[in-house]
């Protein structure tokens, strides 16, 4: 070939034989997986390269979250376990909030988040009935406040506002009670969602209330609700104690929440210790005080 030296000809042949992916422009090495400028920089890349950057970024988040979940399970220190769990959930939410995340990784992240929420109660507590199971209305996100830090305490309530009934009947009855409480909190009180994070019926069934992503609305005001998990037993316990099943589930739930979030027993409160109220009733009050002092 006139005008080309043999070495140039060899180089040209090699380039023609290499796959296109091998000669494509390299992704800049300084694109950090979680840097704030990553989204802006990826805009300057081609569609294929942007997808690759997004995949790597979110795959690393999921891989790190899985490792943190493993550490949370194996560590013996409750505060360290709570820190690992919260860090893992933060990474998972980054994937879900990343508009460039591939659908496959979004599905994996959502499954991890659902499992993490349900795993906040161990097998000894029984399965958590998720919001879809009791047909919860969607929350009003504009009226919700982020937790803003680790959970520090737990407050126990009873659901006297829905009537002096002992909700130990059918699953359907308990779902209707959940819906009634949520409507009261959304419409009657003007809150962003049901105020409690977990609720327990007379059969010991545990229900998911407000997401742990959000501060609750149960202790009296924003300052009292700050980093305060709300747990409510369905029914009125002024005269009658909670059922054996409800008491067992409450004990298991408190133990799991305390373990996962590093909350000491002395940080388990009665609603009446924050507000002038009889909640959670004389009988449940006695149970909580015994648990707290044991």
C-alpha cells in the first residue's frame, strides 16, 4: 500500500479486527461511584457509556449494602449492628432514587429494602403484615419529616381512639381497625400518614405502620417524636390486660427493635410519660414498666 510503512499497515489491520468495545472511548477514571458530580459528568458521555457508569455505580452500592447487612447479622454489638443496617438501607435508597439506575438493579434494591423492613422483626415475632396487606392509603409525603438520625427510643400506645374493643378477632377486623386509625390520622388530624410505626392486634399479628424512613406522629409534638419509634396495641387496656399473644409479640418486637437500633430498656416509654393521657391504659402500663425494669 503506497504511503504506508509495514508497521502502520499492521496497526491498521489490528484496529480493524478489534471489537468496537475495545476501541471505544474510555470512561474517565476519576468518575467516582457516589460523587455528587457523577450525574453531571455522565451527561457528557454517550448513551452506552452513561448506562455503564450507572450500572457500576449502583452495582457497587448494592454489593456494599449486602456486605453491611452481613456484618449487621454477625456482629454482637447492637449499636454497631444498627449502624451497619442503617448504612445499608441508605445505599439501597440511593439506588432507588437514582434515575439512571438500571431496572434490574432497581428491582434488586426494592427487594432488599422490603426484606430489610420486614427483617426489623425476627422470626420469633412472626411475619410483619405489610401496608399493602391491610390496604393502607398512600402517605402524604409533603407532610412527613425524615428521621434525621438513628432511632433513640420507643413509645408504647394503645388504640383507644378507635373504640374500647379488644381486637383479637379476624384478620379482616384488624385490617379495618388499621384503616380506621389511618383515616383518623390522615383526615381527622391532618397528618402525613398513620402515626405509629408498628401495630399489634390481639392475636399477636404485627402490622407495618409508618415507614421507618419517617419520623412518627404519636408522642405529642415534633420534639417528642424525634427519633422515637411508635408501637401501638390495638384495643383499650384500662381494665383488661393485653392477650398473651399480643404481649408475646410486643416483647419480641421491642427486643428486635432494641437490638437493631441499639436502644436500651430504659428508653422504652409510655405515651403518658410524654403527654397528659391515660394511654396506654393501666394494664398495658403495668406490662411496660415490668418489661423496662426487668
